């Protein structure tokens, strides 16, 4: 992960005027803030078919693009966008386009440290992944469900390797799809291939696969598990041991399997979005203990509190002792910590963030189109026009809050105690 230790944690407040940009351009699109809060950027239109990016009031040099899409800061603070020049698409990083151009580009992905930037590309109706500007040597007739390895050095996709005419049903049933790691396809063929996961060391690839019209399983490096299931969900690698865990459905219910063998004693109406603690010793998943009721199960034991609409964004604390998630009952969201919902409800809430020591939890929340922050079940006194996720200082004593207020971008450093008490 990016180390925020070098960021400015001393300056209480910094402001950059945003409304003034509207006088300089035909229109200004949605702004994006850098992870360290020092930059605010937006795509701006200069003239018909002429776009650039404005960063802290300054444009991306002299280069003008036909179109700019999906402006985002990478975790290491570089500003990226998908850009079109003369009908060809590529990625621009801090205003400099990659040398290679494509018919189209989409699904940008970033490694946790920002060193790896990947995307899916199409050229002459053939598909591949591109990593830091370099596309796969081999392109494919079809590609879906792309992935970037945790270290940002490897890419993968579910690819079609057998040409099939619309009437050749027998070929479809024999298997026309496989998975490719760094552009190298497995020898094995499957009826379908879905969500992929790359191991932490980048050496192994796992995927959901359909073996025939009725049977599903997980394949690792092209080798299917021995067990067959009614269906499966996305596999995940244990970050420490490298074993593969996936939700599987058999006998009408769901459980978790590791390398083809069940590891949780209980079963559920639904189970998915499993996540490991940082040390790999604990495992949580979003589950439905009964029809229409959702919660989180940790090491197979569900929270007692359940919710009607959904549970999402489950995250472990850095030490692996706690789990926080978002839950929706009716039309409102709540933050839930270790099965206990916070008292306030919101029109929307975002992924909870733990402090480095796990003692504090913060989340961005929204009600009536106004945004604020909740910390340890207490609410920040201000509400703003827009906001980004809170970030804890390395010692956990302060929060970096990035907001838009009355036409200004505001970067604040706020003591946690100022909100949490």
C-alpha cells in the first residue's frame, strides 16, 4: 500500500477554488481528489471535440484530446484517464499518453501501490490486456472478467480460444473459453469462464469455470477441482498460504470450499464476497442465513444481526480482530461493526475505513444530497457538497478529509477526537 507518512499532516486546511474554472471552459465535469489531498482535477471541455484536464487550475499542457473518460488518481498519486486522439484510444498518465494506441480501452485497474496500471483493450476486433502501456503479444476473439495481480505485475482475462459460428452448438458445449495469464492461455477448454483471481506472487491463476451444461467448479492454473457443484462464485487466494477459497453451491445451499473441500461446517441460502484478514488467518463472507435476510459470517459464524436488503463492503481491521460492513434495511444504510449497527441511518454510505491500530472506524455517508463523516458512531458537525473517503494518519490520531464546499475544494486535517470525542 501507499505510505501516507510523507504527506502533510501539519497544515490544518487548504483551499482551491473550483467555481472559477467554469468561467474558463465550456463545461467542467466531475472533480476527483488525489489520495494525499493536494490535487483536485476534472475533465474540461475547451471547444467542440476538444478536451483536456484541469489540475489545481492548470491544464495538461498543450495536448488536447477528442474525448477524455474515466479520470482517476492512481494510489501513488498519478493522474490517469482514458483518452481518444484521432479516433484511437489509450491511457494518459499525468497528461502523457501511452505510446500504444487501440480501437478502444476500458476497465482500468490499479495495483495497491499504484505501480501497475492495467486496462482491457480492443484492436481490430481482437482483445487483450495492456499493462503500463504494453499489450499482450497474443490477442483473442473475445475477452471478459479481467484481473490485475496484487503486486501490479501480471494481468489476466477470460478469453475465447475456439472460433464458433452462431449455429455450432456442439463446439460451445465442447468448450471454447479458457483463462489467460499475461496473455498465455491455459491448455484446458471450458464451456464458460468467469471471475478470475491472481495469486499474491503472480504465479498462479484461479477462475470460475463451467465444465458442461450442468457442472461448475474452480480451476487453478487450468486444472479443475475434483469436486463438481451446481454453481460457484469468485475464487480468492489466501494472501499467506496461497490456497484458493470459493463459495460453492451443493444440495441446495452454499458454503465455502478450499481447494475443493468444504471448510465451513454451516451452510447458507447465499454466500459470497469472501475476504481474508491481512494475516490470512481469518475469513469473512457476506451470507444469507435465511431467505431475504443478510449478514456477515466470520470463520463460519454469522452475526446475530441481519438485514433485509443487502450487506456489502465487508472489511477486516488491520490486526484482523474486527470486521466492519455496510447494511441496508428498507431504503437506508448503516455502518455495522462486529455485528452491531451504528445508530444513524443514511441514504448512502461508503466502505468503512479502519485506523492503522484498528481502534477507530470512519466512513463517508450521505443524506439528502449532503455528505459528512461518521467516526465511531459519531457524526462530524459539518455537511458538504461532495466528499471522498476519509484517510487516517499513520499514527491513527488524525483524519484527512477531502471535500467540496461552496464552490471550493477543501483539504482538512482533523483530529479523530474532534469527531469521535
